[in-house]
C-alpha cells in the first residue's frame, strides 16, 4: 500500500485524510497539537510540527512515503515542497513554493516579472517601516501583513501616520519569522476575487472564482466572512485573470498542484494577484466548489501529491449559487447560542460549527477565531450576494450575559 504523508490534522484538514484513505493510501499524519482530530482518522500519527522541515523530512524517510501533502495550509506548503524535492517525490519546485508562500518574496517576484502589483517593502525592523510611512515613501492608505501567516491573521490598514506603530506591532506579533510587509492599498472594482484552481504539469486546467465578502463591523475587517460562487464578472474578465495566473505558474515552473486565490481587478481591469497560494483553500472552499461544479479538488490534491493521473474530462463551470459562510462574533465572550432565521436555515446545506453553548469565543480577527463554517445554496445570484453582505439579518451569535 502506498503511503501519503499529510501535514496538519485540524477539523478542516480531516477531509484530505479521509479522501486519501478512500483512494486506498496508507496515511501518515504530522501535527504539533496533541488534540488534533486528524490523528483519529489517520493510520499513523506523529506529534511533529508541520513547519519543522528537518523533523518532517525524518518522518518521511522513516516511513518511506510516496507523497507528501500540506492540505489547506500556507505555513506547511513549503515544508511539503522541501521534503518532496529532497526525496524525489511529486511536487513543484521548493524555491517557487517558497516565493508563493512568502508575501514580500512574492511581491518582489511579481514586480521583477512585469505583473501588476502594489508598491511594497518587507521589514524586520518596525522603526524602519515607521520611518518609511512617515517620510511619504508610501502613498496612504497602506496595508500591513505578516509575510508568513495565513487566514488574514495580523492584517491591518493604516490610513493615518498615528495608527502605524500599533498596527505594525500587531502584524509583527503574528509572524513566525519576525517579518512584515507594507504595501499600498489597491482600490478594487467590484468584489475581491477568491476561489481555487488546479494546474497539471504547469497548465492551469481548472479555476473556479468567487466573490469575497467582508464584515466592516469586525475588529479585523480584512478577514473574509464568505466566498460566493460564481464570480460576478463576465467571461472575458475571468479569462484575463486566468491568463495572468497562467503566466505566473509558467514563470515559476509550477507542476501539478491546487491553488487558493486572492486577487483584485482595478477600475481599468488590471489584474492584481494578491496571493496565489499553492494549496487548497480553507473554510471548506473545495467542498463548495464540488457542489457547484462536481470537481473534487481534495481528491485532485491527493492524486497530485501521489503523482497519480487526474481525469479532467468532466471538469465544468459552476451551476447554481453556493457559498461558505464563516460564523463569527464581533466580541469576546461565552457563547450562548447561534440563531438562524427560518430563511437563513433553509439555505444551509452543511453545518460545520465547532463552537457550542458554553464555549469561550473571540472576536473575529482571523480564520482561527471563527465559530465554524456553513456551506450554503441559494435560489439566485442576487439572493446569495444580499445574504452574504447582510448576514446579521439571518444569523445571530448570542453571548451569555
């Protein structure tokens, strides 16, 4: 039986373990959390950090694995590529994956290769970043992010100089490598673009774009609360976005891989590839895409990691109107209940809430503070967009007094 090494066993990553086992592979799991749910689904478990590349490499060698997969994990994706490259397993170049997963390296690569990208600079020293903001080196507003975090953790917008110190320090607190990036804000046309895709031997053979939704009332208003499918823009705009992604994959010599997208178009329809992460999206995005298109990107991820053939003959465009919704709180507290109106309830296909009555919850500042996700289906595009932009009308998080 062939072996697949999986990096990460969170609730949202269990689907990859189950898929690998369904496909007949022996599953070996690494996770640094002793209470991760994935260990109960995997055939073998190691209490090893998914960002410790030498420790993960040792597990891969000891187990003589045939493939390695970091499902829906930015921090672990370079580790998977490193191990695959060291052992001659299927995967894209480690250097390329490192560029895609490191925000300041990615911005530099885009600029050097003629892509539209905001003016940006990386810093390990907050004082230097403050000096540049105060001197007018950047045109405000600017966005500040940790270069190596995921789930929008630590992201902030600086409109005025007196906000800079607090937000720079906040971003730095989420960086494992103690490095942040400051970049000029890109005004967007319509919705920010989310979604996932798949390349085979470097060719982008499938993409499913979505509309990103945000809640401006959140402590961190830059964390998406939903991605709704299909994307609002017409085919010619989507083809232009597709072509820019393909140009990037070709320049990086990417191989067979899934991707999670975070992009914008400006008023002149210029495409800004804000993030092209070499892994599946979190928040059950692949599950939503499967409902909309029938394409199982989780299975594609597993097969890509194992070097197996992927059948693309049945790939199709989205049919119907689907989204995920991240149930979230605007305040810290103890959860009493999550209430849905009758209208809201009838659109829920799957309920993946992980917080329940009596649990301590945090205000929504990143993907790690969600109460869980819903997968939803709607009757029309207009209904979907309205409900995702006005979630307080049908979903209420009630805290204990």
